């Protein structure tokens, strides 16, 4: 009996020593923000050990509950991490388009994109549009996350 207990303990030690700790973290956050003319809700960032996804937000005009007609609309989303800015996703449509609630699309990559989500200092989207009410292209920034305003890390703020 003692011999069997010794073998079981030895087996447990070997199995424990052979396991590598899983340092990969999975992250999923939903962000919302608005500018003077636009509101972006439900923008998702997801990272697993082997994939990265960004997008699926809904863009809506702040000016009314009516459809907005645009000749051109683009939304580019950026992440600033370790003082480096990187575009993570973009969406564009041209030609006469009616926008009430516009899905900004999504992107998925089969690779881990960022080593440490907690070092994200800023997430923002740049909305560029042209419509009958404006003279030329207009541009606004929708702040989705800013560490200087939150005073916490990206993950703590979520």
C-alpha cells in the first residue's frame, strides 16, 4: 500500500512538472464613444492565444433619428499601444448611401496581434464623410478609450 501511494505521488509530481503554465490570456471588450456628429456603439475587440478580431460596431448619426444621406463614409479604428499607433480595422462605402445605423464590419486574423492588452493607452475611430450638407470631406474622431482620461489600465477600465 505504501509503495502504491509512493507511485501515485511520484506520478502526480511528474505530471505537474510536465505541464506548462498557460500564460496566454483571452480578452473581449465592447467599446462605445461619440463625437459631435456620430455615435459608435458595440465596437468589439477580441484576442485569444491564436486570433484577433475587431469590429461589429454600429455607427449612427447624432443629429437626428432620421436617415443621413452620404456620398462617402469611412471609419478607421486605431489602437495605441506602447506609444505606437496601429490601424486595426477599416470600413468604407461610397456613392449615394443612406445611413441610419451602419454596421462598420469586422476583421479577423488568425494570429495574436498584441502581446499585452494592458498596455493599450488609446482606442479611437476616425469617421470621414461627405454629404450634401458639408463642403468637402469632414472628419471627426470618436474616442473609444483613453488611458489619460480613465486613469486605469485598459483592462481595469473594462
